């Protein structure tokens, strides 16, 4: 990495997909905090799910309350009314968060297929923020269908579970790949903006290779005037990342993303509990 120019992704417009779930509201909090740190524009997207509305037209359609443990009939008109009320609540939440942070935020309410609308919004964004599960069904790897589709959108992706950002500082994963370089560069920028601590996980198949990568990182960060702590790991990549995240408890974990077939990212997403920023 030393002597190689690293491109820092420019994040001027952040889109967060909201459905009113705890996961998506956590994604809103994280996106708003990041927008404030980077002085970015924030847009919230609420999608009235066409598939859900079509299901509500079926004569046997029912809604089950996980709180009351009971189900009741539902029709399209009632479902549309519930979605409108949900959108209004989400918009009020967005405006409160934006006002508290002094952000410029906009709210967009559309109807369509959730995956299609979110991916279309991502195409015009510098970063997409999503809840890990939201209101969608989980895929086999334990993440929501919309999130699974967003992994291939080619945009930095901020992923949250149903809890706000906690922990301290930033933890960046570096295995020498171009995507991990970009993630490291963004982590360094965030640490500099917020005066937060920066740790880097130098990850390789063997101890010697991990030590070599750690030396590259130290040399590059020293040239940038950024203090850091290097953690060395080798072996199974996903296991090492998850162990580091549990041990260090960062406010944000950053790592590269090699598309929707990235095995490391998929395995980490399925088990990680802290906020994760994936950088393609």
C-alpha cells in the first residue's frame, strides 16, 4: 500500500431505506450521524410494497400481531391506510433526527417493489443505509432480501441491526485488496473528521503475510499523519473479523466488498452485531 495512491470514496449524498422497523430506524440514526460527520445530504426512502398490497387483496389475507399473538383479516384499503400512517411516522422521525443534528434531509414516499425502488435510489447515492432485516423475509444467510440485493449495487453500504451505533472508534479490515484499501481510506477520513480512534485489522492467510500488511498500513497512515493501532490476524477471514469486532467493540466496522457473492461479507453480515460499512 505504501507508495500506492488510494482513492477515498466521496460521500456527499446518503440514502437510507426506511420501513418503520427497529432495524431501519437504527439505520436512520447511523446514516444521520454519518451525514453530520461528513456534511452530506440525507434522503430517506419509504416504499409502499406492491407485493404486500397485492397479498392484501387475497380473500384469505390476515395480519398477525407478534405482540398480541392474534391474527385478523386485512384488505387492500386497510393496508394502504396503515402504510400511509407508517410513512407519516417515519417522516416525523426523520425530521426530528435531522433537526437535532442540523442536517438537510428529504423524505421520499413511493410505491413499488421494495428491492427495485431501493436499488434505483442507490444508483443516485454515494452511500446506502439499510437495516439488516427490516420488514422483509430473511434469506438463507440471515439477512433481509433487500439487503442481499443491495450487496451488488456497487455503492458503499451501511448496515445496522436493531440498535444504534455504540462502541468507540473505527475498526478497518485490510487484506491488501483494492476494496479494503478504499475502506481503510474512508475509515482514516472518518477518524480524522471525528477525532476518533482508528484500529486496523491486518488480515492474511499466514502470520508473516499479516505482519507485512500491517507494515504497509503503518507506513501509509504515518504519511497521512493519522495515529492507529494495528491488530494482526490470519486464517479464516470471517472468523478473524468477527473475533476482532467482538473484542474491540468499535462504533463502526469498515471493510471492502467484492459484490453480492462476497463470501467474507456474507458470513460477517449473518453474525455481526455492530454497525458495518461495506465499501466496494
